[in-house]
């Protein structure tokens, strides 16, 4: 069928608007903070076979997952019980679609004159599914209801029996019930508006236009890949989780090897850690969904969000790893694992996009965290009114974004998975949870330092109030930066973060009546409000008495470029607005301030920066000499693949060369890090503090500097306990863009 291009554009924009209307309807009906404010919701459209035609701007991991669910529903139930006009089907099995049982979807077939012509679906993250409280599961059977498709609306009639069966298994049936009804409402809007499009354009046009959207997405994705240089990029990121045998922190690594050839991209996650005996696992559908998140955010953001955009992408995930756990492994923390995967893919893609000369699409990590451990954000118990507390406080959506080649990261810009997400409102949290907020503020020294620093992220300090049965998930302190990467000399993460539970000291309530309260975690112990509580045996759930204080922080952004290249006045301003401490300004940025106005001491700053560069060369280790003639030769740039490095040619030879000073490192097929000066820095040296548990850090920072000019080229995180190549070869690209 020939498609008029004007009518097609009208269709495509109208379908997007309908999806947005469905998403917003869902957010208005629900009572869930995570949905109404956090934005963990999606409306989307599919063809008769379950291929995604278009998704709206909600939670990106939901869109692709629903494609899998619809395809299985057709296979399993197409004949019995069959699908009819007015049906709506509930589904939440993470081994088929989605990330964990808390990812619920309701799927609606759309009929016209008795014929199935399309599907629409809405999805939410719902806070409870019954089962064990978050953090305590060791197999999927502990994680509440797991439904492989059941009609909650049948032929237009609401199934009260099914609805009650689903919701009454949960701690707060009204809460979960409103989420289910909100999804039904969103589907009703999308289905009705889609049929209006049928009336306007006809069913044949809509089917053809939907197939064109999928085909266009695939062609646009292939064109984007063709525009990138060929090569291989590797990312290795870390996190920690509870080792149930030792009750200590176990390091986990996510390894992503991105190989780009022509119009094909392969993502291989070989080398990632084995699956865990707790819930820190991702099912294969969850992993595929998070790959979609990462590529949509970085490479395919301007490609219509359909299944076509991932057609030229191959994903390989070894079975039995944290990214492809074997049934019946628990997977309640699959989104948490998925965020590491997203960061690993984004690191590779950012370096590919930089080599392609597209700096506007390059970002350092949006998900950098100093460490994990201590209290999480999944409370339990009852609030002041005796109502069950929903699991999940989503201040995490107020994270800092990564720095870019020409700007700092946004301080509290959001969450990479959710283009339309938002941070929870403090007053609403206090209304629904037994917590009082003392403060929620930007996190000084939180972001990764760099020529452009990352976004600050935020921290909060709360007090348990009005509950005698409050519990919280709890993790051991791991001491390794989480899902963190900086780019081209930028630090992966800063050190200004503190997560802990404090036992109250004295009568906290009486002190508060006098108008006193702490506004920063450092004040709690210093001013006698309480002491850090480290429970014995690291329980997965911890009872937290009333008036206990809890501090937490959100993810921050990674840095871009050598911090010594940041303009001194910008550093001074960061100190004045409490984004950077004076100590960090001098130690990492090499900026010395003077006077009450914290102005730049120009001469002292120049000397301090000279000292830092000299120390990089003196204190570091030259891993291997260049082996190349660094004399005068007529080198010309062939490909700039790094802020400070390029592949250069003199007509006969090719080499990796420093753009700043002309130093020749090695051939283009070698690892430039092996010919750099490496300085090993512990997180304790960077932060000046130990972990709240007084344990040693598991991670190290590896700083790589140019032997010629001491420019900082890369700051990697490395975990000696997991081993592997200490100097990971992250980039392999030839002068003509070929491997």
C-alpha cells in the first residue's frame, strides 16, 4: 500500500500523542508515588503479532518487555481462551517479560468490526506483590504473585473475582488495586483513541503505517550505525551485593564488549559475574529491556521507539550470570542490576559517539554512586495511621547527570531509564511513610571531577516517626564505586556521600521541640544526635526503632576531561555554592582560594597545578616505554577517538598520539594505557574518610596520565578481588575506523 507522507506524519504524531494521553491518564488515576510522581509507567502500541509500533515517553524498559508478553499470550492463549473485544489481560512474570514481579502490565487487544487489528498496553512499577519484603528473597517464589496472563477485564466486563484474587495477596490491596485500575484506564483511553484513528484513516492504512514505522526505525538505526567508526569498545563496571554465606559484601562486575561493524552492533556480556543466591539478578528479558534503554538514550533517541530500532543489534549474555539468571533465581533487584548494565553500554556508546565526532550525544555516567551498603529505600511496617507502608522511596529519581564534552552534568536531572520521570515530593512521602525529612539537598563533592564535572545528585536525612514496626532493607558496605564511569580523565564519581542508620542519642524529640535539628549527616555524630549503627550479621531486613535517623544519597554524574583543565573561576564558584569543598578544589582541581570571598589565588593555583602534574609522573609508574620514535616527524591526525588522544599517521606508520603534547604511545591496535603512567589511588585517599563500618574499600582508582605532559587520560575503577586485566583495553579503533 502506498502511504502518503503527509498523512503518515499526521498518524505518527497523533499516535505518540495518544500514548502520552494514556500514560498521563494512568498517572492521574493511580495512588502510587512511584507512578504518579516517579514516572515509572508506560503506554505503547503493537501490531497484531506483538511487534512494538511505538512507545511513549514513560519508563523505557517497559516498552520492549511488553512485546515479549504479547507474543507469548498469542502462543499460549490464542485458541483457549482466545481474545475478544473488551479483554484486558494482567501479566507480571519477569522470566517472560519485564524485570521483576513488581513490573506489572495490562494488555488490551484492539478490535475493529470483530477483527483484531492491534494491541495496546500499559505498565507500572507497583510497590508490592505480597511475598517477602524487598531484599530478603532467594528465589522467585518468595517474590509474591507471578501471573502469566489472566483476564482482569473480559469482553468489557470488569472481573471482580480476578481483581480481588490479585490484590488481596498484597499488603495494601487498595494501593495495588488503584495501580491495576489505572492501567485499565490508560488502555481504555489508548484503545478508544486508536479506533478514532481507524475512523479517520482506515484499518489498512494504520496497519501499513505501523509496519512503516517499524521499518523506518530499523533503517534509521542501521544508518546511525553506518555513520559510526568500526571498532571494539569494552566497559567494566562494579557493584556489590550480600554474600549470604559470609554475610559480607561480594563484588560484582558487569562487562560489556561492544563490537561495531558496518551497520551491525554486537553487545557481548561475557565476563560478567555469576548469578547471586539473593535477589541481585536480572532475567534475560530484563537484560534485553535494559539494553533497549541504554541504546535509546544514547544512539537511537531520535529514532521512532519501535522494535525496529533494535533489529541490527545482537546481544549475547552467558546463562547463569547476574544478567541471565536461571529459574527460579530471585530477581527483585533486577532493575538495580540493569542500571549497571545500562551504564556499561552507555560508556561504550559514549566513546563510540565521541570517535564519530558527535560530542552532543556523549555523556559520562548518570548513575555514579560512591559506594553501596547501609539502609536502602524499601521500607516496611505501618505509618502513623496504621496503614501498611508501600515499599520504595524514590528520591533516587533526583540523580545527577553525567558531564558532557562542552558542559557540566545537570545537578538533579533525573533518571536515565525514564525520560518523563520525577523525584518524589517530600510532603507526600511524609504523608504516606512514617518519616520526617530534616533535609534534602544537593550533594557537595558528590559528582565526578573533571574539566566538566558531573551533576551533584542529592542527599537526604530523615527520622523514623510514628511507627513502632518500621523495617528497612539493608546491605553490607562494599567500598567500591557503583556503576560509575568518567570519560577521558574525568573521575567516575565524587566522595561526598554517606548512607547509614543512626541510633538516637538522648531525647531527640525534646531537642527538636526547641527548634534544633541536623541538616547534614556529618552533624549527627558531631552534634550528639546519634551514632552509626552497624548491625551484627548484616541482616537483609533491619528493624529501625522510632526516632532513629537515616541518611541516604542519590546517584551522581561522572566527570569529563582532566580536572586541571577546568577554569579556576568555575571551581571557585562551585566552592561558593557548596558544590565542591575547598579541600577537593585544591587536591583534585588544583585551585587555591583566598579571602572571605573565596577568590582564586592565581599564582598559587598555577603552582599547585604544576605540582599535581609533576606528582602524577613522579608517583606513578610508567607501565611500558613507548617503543616509538618520539622525535620530530610530520604526523597528521587520522581519527580523534578521545579528548586527548588521536590516531595519527606520517604516511608510513600509524600511532596513538597525545593531542596536547604530541607524545607517541603505541600502535593503534595496542592498549595506550599499557604505555601510560599509572597512579593507583584508594577511595580513602580521595575522600579522606573510611566506610561507616570502618572496613577497607574493595575498589581502587587507576589514573592514567600522558608520560609527556601528565594530562590525565582516564580514571578507571578496578577491583583486585575480582581480578582481570588491571589496565582494561577499552578502545580499539583503527585510523580508518576499522578494527
